[in-house]
């Protein structure tokens, strides 16, 4: 299995630092594990048709569930890159800002 490069956006990094201690450690381990397994069993692909890069390549949008917390990330298979976009608590998070998060990454 090949290794992926994992990037964490500045906003997701701030969110991770503000998590309760026990959750912060679980989230950190889960993000680290994305290097070797970007599609763990606890993750789910989100149906987001607008998830295309400027080059036209499809980006796989996923969420990883850790109790009440969600780690939102994308997989760019062609480049073996994972971008962690956000860490949110659900409820009340409803994925309403996902389009903005994807635009902010816009990786070629």
C-alpha cells in the first residue's frame, strides 16, 4: 500500500488544538493514520458533485466519524494527497460550509 501526504488546513489545525484533550488525541491519531489508510472503515464518502479541481479531476470528499466529531477531508488520488479541511461537532454541524471548504483548498 502506498503512502499519502496529509495536509491539515490552518482552520482545521486551530480546531484540533481547541478540542477536549481525550478527543484531541483520538483525532490526531486518526489524521496520522490517513497517511497509510485514507479510507478507514469509520469513514464515509460524501456525495458532493461540485468536488472537482480546476483541472477537472474528481476529488473524493470524505468524513471520518469519531463519536460526535467529524473530520472532513478530501483525497486526491492522482497525487496521493489527503487534505484535512475541518473538524466539527455533530450536531449541530450540517455540512453547509463544505463548498467553501473545498474552494479554499483548490489544490491542483
